[in-house]
C-alpha cells in the first residue's frame, strides 16, 4: 500500500473515532455504569495504579531502549527508539487537538451517578492515557514482533484503557477513539520508517 493510502486510511480511522460519541451516547453511559461503581472497591486501587503507570511506561521504556542503544552503539535499536518517540508525539498531538476541538465533558460532570475516582482536568474525548498506551504497545509490537512482547504490551494497554472507565473519567467511546488514534499513529509511523529505509537502501 502506498504512503498516500496509509495516510488516507489513518485519517479515515480518526474521522470514524470522531463519529463514535455522536451515535452512541446511550450505549456509552450504559456500559460505563456497568463498569464504574459508586462505592469504593479494593480493585479501584489497582486500576489507579495501572492508570498512573502509563506516564512512567510511556517515558521510561523509550528512554531505557534509547540508552541501551547508545551504550551498545546499536543503530537499529536507536532507530526503533526514534520511531516509538515519533509515534507517541503524533498520538499526543492528535489527541490534544481532538480533546480541545470537541471539548466533551467528563462523564461524571454530565451524570452525577458516575463516581470520579481520579483527578482530571482536560476534556474527555479521546482518552489520552489510552492513546499513549496503545501507541506504545503497537510500536513495540511492530518493532519487536515476539509473542511475549505483543501479549504483555496489549494486556497492559487494555488494562490502562479499562482503568479509565473504572475510575469514572472516560466513556467507552473515549477509550475506543484513544485506541484507534494510538494504534493508528504507530502503524503510520512504522510504515513511513520502512519507506525511508527502502529509499535509503536504493541510493
């Protein structure tokens, strides 16, 4: 598939994610109510921990791989790190633009029965935690396609996504859109990287 086709598909996915909350508000809140509890549960601490781990993983893993690449003078490892950092930057940029363009209220603001269990300030759609976790998981899976990398990466990303609903700070559609933006950013970045490598090899 040509670069134009990949970019077009990526933006079609982003546009699809934009349409999700427009047609599924009732389903959104029904699913969220089945996940979020008004009571404080022991599992809430676990999901808060997983949610908080997102920032450490998103910064720590690329930094660790990048440091190892410099110590070992491994060009491929360093290139993988650069691709992952680019992926995260693209995902963050798109997420922030969408958040403040759409400016969707958090579910606990619209529905008083939704219990907020985490401190948040930005708009709701899409989920930034989900976007960055799926961007990292997909980028790692594409760079290192081993079953244990893929399974562990997506298990963590999926748990981060679920935690945002358990904590009452995101609708399911926020999470779905975040996953699309994150994974799509990784696929796009890795595709461009492969094209650049092929172009360099032909010279």
